[in-house]
C-alpha cells in the first residue's frame, strides 16, 4: 500500500515538478510549483523551488513543512 510520501512524490512526478527524496523527507525543487489539487502533504516537506507554490487545496500545513524559495 502506498504511503503518504509515495502518493505525494507521484503527484510531483505527474505535475513534472523536480524533487529529491531521502527516506520520508521530500525536497521540492524547480521554479513555480502548482499543486492546487493536493489536499495533504507529508510531514517534513521542504519547498526549495525559487518561485511560487500553489497549495490552495490544503486546509493546514503539516508539522515540519518549510519554505526557502
């Protein structure tokens, strides 16, 4: 059964968003990131993409989510 991290990285792959994964930690790269259809993120996700991040489908950010864009 896929984990939340597996589902998230699959969504990134489908959207053509580059990322790095180390275990359960995901770092999102690239530039503008449009993920408005997502309703959840895994804990510990880092957005280091240098541009816009569209997460309008989320109602909250999980613990450990960071932005350095």
